[in-house]
C-alpha cells in the first residue's frame, strides 16, 4: 500500500488549519512589507547621511 500524498495546499507553513484566513494573510503581508520598508529606509539613511 502506497502512502497518500499531501496536496499542495497542505505542505510546509500552510499545514495548520486556517493558514489561508484573510486576517492572517493581511497580517503576514503587512509584516513582510513593513520589514522590507524598514530595511530600505535604514539602508538609504546609512548610504546618504544628513549633512
């Protein structure tokens, strides 16, 4: 007997119930974009310091 393969929606980080809930998607998206914006701001502030 062969094991039943997981579908693509049930692997990795999406394994827990409610992983695609809209609130979690918006929250994680905001966290990722906020981190990117913070790194870009930090990089620009260090590349072009105020005179």
